[in-house]
C-alpha cells in the first residue's frame, strides 16, 4: 500500500486555447530537444580562447559558457514548467473535460 498527497490544481494557460494544447505541447518538446542538442554541441566542441555573444561582445570562453549555461538552464526550466502545465491540462481534459474551459 502506498501513500502520498492528493491535491487539486486550478491552472491557467495564458494565450493557449484548448485547440492549441497538442500543437503547443509538440512545439515545447521540440524547443526542449533543441536546447539539449545545443548543450551537447557546446560540450563536444573544442573551446576557443574567446567567444562572442549575440551583441558581439567578446568574453573568455569560461565566462561565456557560464553565461550561456545560465541562459539555457532558465529556458529549459521555463519550457519544462509550461510543458508540465499543458500536460496537466490535457490530462484533466481527458478525465474531466467539464473542468477545462476557455476564458
């Protein structure tokens, strides 16, 4: 016998309609996969001494990578969090469609 915590969550997905849930889920999964591929590319590359950011500012590679990792980590966290909320909404839509409405 197991135990745990049961909770009810009333969520809100800003600017996502019920019709867009599946496509948005796929889009987010693609973005997450792309971010992971970028991480793997950085990990496997031979590091140069210096790197430029999007604005053209030049940084020593370790400093550039520290900034890039923070940026990619935040993007991953945001995308995974939204993906989880969409998956929760889809599960509710499947089990209790009367509890999912647009507004």
